[in-house]
C-alpha cells in the first residue's frame, strides 16, 4: 500500500495550533505524508486543498467551540466536490454529546483530549486499509462479553445471594493456584458470573479487596485471536498487564489490559474459538 496522505486543518477562527502540530508530527513519525494547511481555513479552502493534494484523510482540529458548524460544513463541501471518499476525522475539546452528533453527520471519528497519538495513527492506517479492500488489522469488535469477575471474601457466603434471589446455579468451582484465586462459575444466559475468592494474603484478589472492599473486579471480552489482539494493542500504545497470554480458570488463553487504558476498568481478553462462541449476543 502506498504512503497514507493526511491533510491537517484548522477550520474557522481558532488560533491555537499546538495540538495540530503535535498530531502532524506524530503521523509523520508513523510513516504518513502530512500536509498542514495552517490557521484559519474555511471549509472550502480545506476541501480544495485536500482534493488537490489527493489525500486519504482530512484531520480537523478545533478548540474554538465551533465544531458543530465547521465540521459538518467540511462534509457538505466534500459532497459538493464529489470527494466523499476522503475520510474525515476530528479532534479538540468536544463534549461527548457533540461527538455522537458529529459522527452521525458523517465525521468518521472524533478523538478527544488524552487520546494517544499512536492510537490515532493506528486508526487511520486501519481505516485506509479497509477503504482499499485490505483486511482490517485493528479495532474489530470482540465476539462478546464472556464473563464478569466479582471479588468476594467467601464464595459460599456470596453465592447464596445469587442462587437464592436470582435462582442461578453454580456450574463449577476451581482453584487456580498460580493466580492465587478460587473461582465459582454461575452461568447467566450468554454471560457467566465469576466469583473470585482469594487464596492467601498474597493473592491479587486479596489486595483488591483490601483496597476496594470487593465487588466488580473485571469484565472479560472474548476474542478470536488473543495474540493478534495483544499485538494490535501494543502497536496502538495501549498499556497491558500481560503482553503474552496465560492460562485462565477454564484453561483458555487470557491476558489483562491495564486499568488506566479504560479509565480504571480492568478488562480481560479471553480467546474463544468460533465454534465455542455461538452463544454470544
């Protein structure tokens, strides 16, 4: 695939371009050709430059609060120029409700403050690959939620609540000494509740309970290839607890993503083969 060409633009009267310059350099470092239009560009000027430069992507940066007007204006201008094949992404201090609205109006992706530049570069690379009919290497949806892990002091005491008030049944209880945990499985439709009881004071679950008092510990999502997913995340700069898979409570390969990647939520990746994933919704 030829080098990806990206046009970075500052629409409207916004006079702050530090973020745009940082993104421009990060995309160049990722091997892309980047054209920066400079400050105070109109939607017509931006689209004209994008067409002339034959770019794959337009990146819009706005800190002025005018994104709800200027970003859709760029989409409209692309339509008038019959250049809808150019992908448009945006960034800036944009409230979540505006993000949803802008993406519904045709902006392919809005990146908010704090997004790693490596993630933006990976998103662009993947989107352009898909546009050219190549297989996606990033950001495919997981198969589904496999289980929810709940840290408890005692499986026997906590399980009574679920078996009595929700009529759930304990499918199995196993010990995983290498992870210092005893696990009870309570199936509920396509998702399993896992009650996690610490095995000793040095158990990570015991440390979690000491710090937080128990409760929701992690969410596990099923993926078809855990090795590919971990490689994707490493390339995107996602912090990982496990860079290589280990064996989970049921023997499946698992790996944990660092909680700071998802604003404090611990996420487990769990590999499931296609024939075992039919029950997911």
